[in-house]
C-alpha cells in the first residue's frame, strides 16, 4: 500500500474543459479543486471531473500500469467531495507487475 501523493504524476494535471487554467488562483493551487467523479479509464490514464469553485475542470492522472489505474480509480470512486490535496493522503494497493 502507498499513498496517492507518493505516486509518480500525483497530483493529476488539469485543464481539459472550459476552465481557464491560466487564472492565477487556479495556477497557484490546483490541488484545492474538489473531486467529483472518475469519468473513464483509458489504458493507464484516468480522466476525472473536478470542480474549482463553480467551474468544471477535467483532470488526468497517468498511472504506471492498467492495474494501478484501476486501483486508483476505485479509491477515488469512494472519495467524492474531497480536494486533490486530501485525496493524496489516501492509500492505494500496489500492483505486482
């Protein structure tokens, strides 16, 4: 088991969607967005919907393997309403590759 914050690529990157990532508040603290749901897993990529204030923004996390992506998505699926900062403290099962 390891915390999400210790995975390569955490916190996930945002920007796909209508939110302007160049706004100073977002650029300085993207980890304060609120997680809403996992949209899909594509290979090792997890697409997730988050909120920054009233704006919807899609974040993408790239896991080390398909199995790890599925484990991360499962943990996230039980964590609606938490910030990316808080999600980083959650534990995810390791995958033997």
